[in-house]
């Protein structure tokens, strides 16, 4: 039995799968079981899998008809035998020491889950960058190197990236879980279920994963996003089931409303109309329940406006325009506030300039006075030097005079008499 089972679901990724596999087979942790699940690819992806498998007996290739990434991950999970499980996306790559570090940390602290960070690179532009979503600074600041569980996290559990590839799982935590098949955003549910099952979690503050953004990927292909409404309700049910809804409801409700509007905005054509109808029905179903709670009194103004505007609007276009108007109005208000701040700063600067001018003027006057005093002192010094010189001259003349020499004996008798 291998120490780590790496599960790689793949569909038509012939352009990327080689780089992905290379990053796994070249890990500094060698004791791996690499499960490659081809999800009915129509390109050369399965051939590439088989070629790698012929050279590395750690690779196990499973082929199935196209069922989607959830089904492919589930197939891999059912066939996994390792002590730990790691899910890898087929168009990304992993740092060479990642699995060794994650394994060592997990063994040292008997962890059920390790959460780590990812960098993103754009295939089209070549740009490489980090994002707050995958940096998870709130979790880093909260944990500070400590082990924690979901009760410790509270509402912060919804500040963690849900992507399975940014987690390293103990097999016993996830073996009886599965990804819901046939929908997108399924990793939200899998992640929260795994959080509730994990007694010991740890945030590893390192970038170990390299995430590719490409125009043809599932999440950028313009697919209907209405699955999110189902997923959001499932998240609510899970928090209630584990007694965490009251702790998480404000953060969760805020996240759900904002995410709903985001998915609505990303939808196109008929999909957008369909999303609006389903979102409005969902919000109407929730309105009475949440009106009895204090959720609407606590959540920020924008998600509250999205919720109310969706219910008020007759159609998708009216809803979209109402939120655009709200956002534009508030942006204008913020711009006006900023303008007022800048005006006040300008007034303060002008005031400071006047104060500075007066201060400078006083200093200039003082400097002039000091220069005058210095000039006068220099003149006095010159006069004193001349006076001393004149006195020395008079003294010298006196010392060499005939009268001074004639009276010398008399001065000596006078000094003796005083003694």
C-alpha cells in the first residue's frame, strides 16, 4: 500500500497532461499511487496516460465514459489505497517537494487535513500572480501555526478555498465521501463535509500548487451556473446539521447572495433568464424564514439590496439594471466622499502653507537680526583687536622711554618699602 494516492481526473487535456504528470512522478516523495482517470477523452489524453504508465509502475490508468470531473474523482477515490489522498487537476502542476512536505507535516501532528496556497498563471498572457482567495490570509492570521477544527474556525470556514487540490487529506476522512455528480461547484459541498469530519486541520503557509487559467476550462466556458443555488442550500443544510448555522449564518448568507449575483452576471442569454427565475424563487422561499431572524439587520447593505431587488424585479433585465444603478450610485457617493476628503486636504495644505510662510518669515527676520548681530560683533572684535594693539604699542613706548629708565631705582625702593 502506498503512502499517498494521487488522483488525476482528465478530459481532453493532451496539451497539458504531460506537464502535470511530470510534476507528480518527479516528486521528492516517491511512495505514491498515481491514479489517472480518463473521463472519456476524444483526444490523445488516454494514450499519454498509457505511455507514462508503461514507464512508471506507480501509475494506474482507469478509463470510463464521459461523466464529468466529479464522477472521475469518485472513481479515483474508490480505487485509492493510500494512507493519504491528494486530488490533482490535469492541467496544473505541483511543486516538486509538495507531497513530501505535506506528508511529513501530517505525520508529525497527526493531521486529517492540510490546507495550503496556490499561485495562478494565465496561459494566454503568461502572467503569474497570487489572489486573496488562494492566499487565505484570514486563515493564516487565525491559525498562526496551530492545529484547529471546524468549531475553532466558526464562520472562517467559509474563508477557505474549496478547491480539493489545495488540500491534503487523510484517507479515512474522505474515503466515505463523494463528489455530487452532474453538477458544477460540487467541490463546495465536498470541502465542507470534509471540514466537518476533520478533527485536526492545519494551514501550511506555502505556495505548493500552480493553477492554470485557460479560456476553454469548465469554469470559464460560460456553462449554466444555476447549480450554485442547489449547492448554496446544501451548505446551509450542512451548517444546520452540525450545529454551526447560528455561528456562520451572517458570513454564509453574505457569501451566498454575492456569489449568486456573480453567477447570474456571468450567465449569458437564456441561461441568465433561467438563473434569475430560480434565484428569485429561492430568495422568496427564504424571505419569511430570515425575516424572523436578525440576518437582514446584520449583513452588509449590498447583499441585502441584491436580495430585496431580486424579489422586487419582474425580470432579469430589471434586476440587473437595479443593481447596476445601486453600484453606480454608491460608487458616485464614494467618489464624492473622496473628493471632499481631497478638498479638505487641499485646504489643510494651504493652511499649512500659510503657517509655514509666517514661520519662514519669522525665521528670515531672525536670521537677518542674527546676521546683523554677527556683523556688529565682527566690527566690535576688530575694534577690540585694534585697541589692544594700540595699548601694546603705548606700553612698548613707555617701557623704552628715558623717564621710565630714570625712575626705575625709585620704583625698586618703593616696592621694598611696601614689603
